[in-house]
């Protein structure tokens, strides 16, 4: 709109300039005065536009203010402001009401096995095993092993064909019931002697043989002939030499004589009776090696 007004004013000015040129110089003073009055009438604070007077022209047209324009579009949102400082902590709330009892959860995974506890004392009437320690008056100092009694080794006379074939450990405190001391035509038992000669433990040759009966709690007992150690996991109660009767005499059982034999006080007289001989390997039907001919065999009594 303003541009249109400017164009109209410019057209009017050009027309006035043409008219003024024909009037002559006599009208110049009038134009000057009218121009001055027109300038005093214009109020720029109200945005009035007045055409500029042309030399010797007439006064230009005067226009009023235009209609105010519409409000512009809203501006974009400004940047977010900085976060405010944290407020003061509130007072603790009151305890809530107790909730209902929940359902039972699933069972957890089994835990790892704990360490094995120490062995407790044997219960009354507990099981176990016994063995005879030949050649000693005490039992080994092994956990769980205790002595039942000690005594004297005995057996059948080496020249007799009858009576028992095994060696026994006689108690030192015999107890009798009914007896008849007038006859001796029944089974007989004799004390036992070492027959060591020039063999291992020859220092106890012809001496009487002691023995001890030992008890182990809740364990099995095994005599292993041919070696003086026990298998892995087994406890060695004692070890020594394998013994029996002489091969030309009546048969007996094989037993394990302790490696460090003791003797019975006063039993040094050679009375014979039941005899203990070292047992030697005899090659042939026995595999050699690993066995060697005529070497005295060892033994071990083991428990588990």
C-alpha cells in the first residue's frame, strides 16, 4: 500500500512540475510559502506522508495512517532453563502395614559336601574286628585300636599228629570249671618257642613267644603275606615275618610274627612244644621272579 501511495505521489509531483514550468517565475514566492505551511502541518509522529513540493509546483496530497497490521506468528520456544537445586529431604514416612505371608519359595540347590568330622567314640555294642599280634605284649599305637588282653602263644606239640592245627594266644589268667587232673589222654596244648637259628631275629632263638589280642573299632582286618606295607586307604596295624610250623612237622596255620619280637621272662629254656619257623619261598609252582628262592617272607596286618 505504501509503495502504491509513493507511486501516486510521484505521478502528481511530475504533473505539478509541468504546470509550474508554464506559470513562470512570478509564482515562485507563492510556492515557497505554501511549501513552508505544508511542512508545518505534517506531524511525523503520526506517520503522515506528505508529498515533497516541486519547484514552483502545487502542494502534494496528504494521506492518513494505514490500518494496523495483524499479529505476527508466535515465536519458537526458548531453550530449557537450568535445573533447580535439590530440595530438602522430607521426613521419614510411617511404617506401612504388615503384608500377607508370601508363598513358600522353591527349594534351593544342595550345598557342597562338608568336611569329614572327627571320628567319635565307639557306641555301646559297636562292631569291629580282632587280631593277634604275635611276638608282642602290647597292641600298636593306632587310632581306634585297643588291647583286649595279652598272653602267651601256644599250640600243638610239633611231633604230635593230633590236637589243634592253629596257633592260639592263651590268657595269663586261666579260669576253670569242672576238671579231672588224673588223665592226660585228651587234646594237648603247649607253649610256643621261636625257632630262629641263623634266620632274622636269631637273638630270640628258643625263647617263649608272647602275644596280644587287639580290637579295632568298625574296621575290617586283613593279614597280607608277602609284603610289609598296606594298600592305599588301609592302616597298618603291625608288620613282620610270616611264620608257621616246620615243613616236615605237622601242619599249622600261617601267622604274622612282629618284626621286633619280645620274649617271656624265664622262658629261655628249650622245651620245644609248639614252634614258630620263618617261612621261605620255594620256586617252582611259585613264580620266581617276583619271589626269590629260600628268602624269608614278610607280612603286614592291615585294617580299614
